C-alpha cells in the first residue's frame, strides 16, 4: 500500500479513536477545540480523518481527556476497543456481587464473634435486614459497609471485587496511582526492560525468610572481605 494511502487510513482510524475517547469522556467538541486553540470545525475534521492531527496536539488533547496517548495510537479498530471495554450483564454481575459481599459480611461477622443481632444493633436495623444482606437478597450500601468495617477494624477493600475484569480494572488504577507516586528515578528504572532481571531478583529476595536472607548476606560479606 502506498504511503499516502497508509497516512489517510491511519488518519481516519486515529480520528475515529479520538472521537470515541472524547465521547466516553463526555467532552464536547467545543471544549476540546478550545484546549487546542482551534475551531470545532477543525476538530471535526480531525475526528473524520479528513485532516491529520499533529503529535503535539494529540499529546495535549489526550492529557485533557485523561487517557494515555497509546489509546489513540493503537492499531485496534474502534469496534475492537469497544469490545474490550464491554461491561458484563449488569443483572448477573450485580446479583453475584451482592451474594459475594453478603458471604464476606457473614464471614467477617463470624470471625469477629459477632451475631446478626450485634450487626442489627450496630446499623439500627431489624435482624431480618442483616439476614437479607448476608444472603445477598438485599444490597448493603457503601455507607453501611463503612460503618461495619470501622467497627470490626477491617478496610473496605475486604469487600472489593478482586476477581472479575471490573475488579482487576479498579485494582490496576490503584496500582498505577501508587506507581505515579514513586520517585521519578525509581519509575524510570522499573520501566526499562533491561532491569527486569533485577526486579525479579528483588521479588525473590523479598519472598525469602529472614534467616535465608541473613545467610546470603553473610556469604556476600565473606566474598567481599
């Protein structure tokens, strides 16, 4: 395929992706155009692919939309991206999650040697409501869970979804936030593929018992002195 055709095709794909992420971010063409100092008509041309967008413009706009640059430069089609972001059936997902939260509530209460009556008094509800919560027949609110967690000295994360794609997505966001808070030189070290072996070694050392680490340290000292 001639380069000009490649450029035109890529411009259309980038434009479609740009429109998709802007729409998902609920930002109007006028707002995005103002960020770039261009007219809404020019932004529309970018999104249609009839006018190619520059890299600096794309960098500025993706920062405004709070999405990574690669979300626009990907070779996936819009349909592929939408398929990857497809949410589960809400009825089935919520039914299952309410049951899991209820089961964890029951487990937490039992481990704390608390009765359903104790929780009922804590939340100022009838016992029947607590029973409904624990069987997942009635959803317990976040505010109520916070009260229970505070009383039983556990974090709210005890109840968070850690298994489904939704739970993994939220976990990844939390991990990324922690990663951003690391010193810049540490982030740069972690991101270099050449340093992966050092990171793997550090992970292995971190999982070893203190006695084994002490033996390794003593062995290194014998070699160096």
